[in-house]
C-alpha cells in the first residue's frame, strides 16, 4: 500500500471521509462517516462498555486502523463526559496521514465542539511510538505498525475497535489466525466491535468462544458485529 494516494470525499451526512485510490476504498461509509463511527464504535462499542464501568475504573481501548482519527476524537469527546474514568487508547496505523491531509477533515465542526480542535491536532501531530497524556483521564499510544508486526499484550484490552479496510480489500486482516490474536488481547468480558457483518467473521468469533451479536448497522448497512469474551474462557 506504499505510495497510495488519498482524496477527501463528502459523505451523505455531510462529514468527510478519504478515498484510498489504489484500493478504490473509502476509510468510512459513503452513507455517512460520522454516523457510522458514532453508531458502530461509540454507541455499540464504547458507550456499551462505559455502562458497565464504575467511577475510578479504567477502559483500555485498542484500535486497529487509526486512519483519519475519527474514532479517536469521538472517544476523547466521551472521556470529557466521564472525567472519573481513566481511558487508555492504543492504536496502530501502518500508513499515517500527513497533517495537510488530516487538517481539512470536518469532524470537529460537524460535532459542533470547538474544544476538540486542539485534541484533533494533537492526535495527528504527536510523536508516534510514545505515550501521550492528552487529558488527565486520557492517554494515547499510537504506533506506526502493521498488525502482523505488533506484539500484542494478552488479556489487556476491555474494548477493541476493529476498523481495518473491508475483507474484500484486505483479506489478510480478517483471517482466523488474525482474529484469534485480537481475541487473545481482550480482557474477560472484553468487547470486540466492527462494522463488518461477514458470516465467516462471526463463525470465527464463535469458534474462539465469544458471544456474538448481530446488531442493526449504521445507515446503508443492515448489520454490524459485536462480540464479548466470556468469563468462562
């Protein structure tokens, strides 16, 4: 994927996404980038976990594919609403976006929260492979790595955002062996969430012992997937 070119595209809800021209693939749904991330990763992912998290506890998030930083800035927004919960966010991105491409993205203006402007800039301009304390209750660690080169901690993350490109575009990121590695990273009762509703993915998650839910998808998509690691594993 080295040398790929990307361009900004306005999606149906008015928010931006990027088009990877080499893969002929968008970073988010053309039906609404912001709506998709809000629905899949926040409402059915982070908010779902936060409902079970008490004040003084922590949420450890792993994101596969930082991309535009949309899931990350939405998670920072949620952390501002939960100041007594600690957020630890780890993300991988094999091909980081230069700031001149990320800067015009309209997520902060769409969210109508100008206080997020500095955080959006920080998440893109902060050094890679270092730990950054963006807020008293939010730390970020981002790595320039392909997933296959990441040595994942076991039983470390309470929530996984699996936001890789679609299985038909990057099938190597959706194999049983890769999903098995991701599942090993989850804590007991940890949650895996993705926009994909692929049948093979759900079968693999079930084979790995997770409780799998097919949930209504965001606009333009019938279903999405959430899976929980049983405390019996």
